[in-house]
C-alpha cells in the first residue's frame, strides 16, 4: 500500500485493524487494506468522536493528590 504526503494514514484505534486515509476508513490485514462499508464507516466515525471526547474529558481532570 503506497502513501503520499497528501493522504496521511491515521490509526486512531491502536489495537484495532482499521485506519483512516483520504477521509475513508480501511480495514487492514497484513500488507493490504480494503474500504469499510458505509455502515461500518458510520460506526467507526461515531466511535472516533466518542474516544476523542473521552480523551478530552480525562485530560481535563484535575491532578490527583500523591501523583495518582
């Protein structure tokens, strides 16, 4: 799979075999990838939004006493 500077590959879910390139979700396996269908792409978009919101919420938490 070739990439260019104009279409970066994003792996928003480190442990899942999906990636986003050129505005499309791809299912990755070995050295190839296939486009996700519309229903799966919609769910992946929702999941990405929810994960980003969770990351922001955790980052906004005040520090815990004792460094925990």
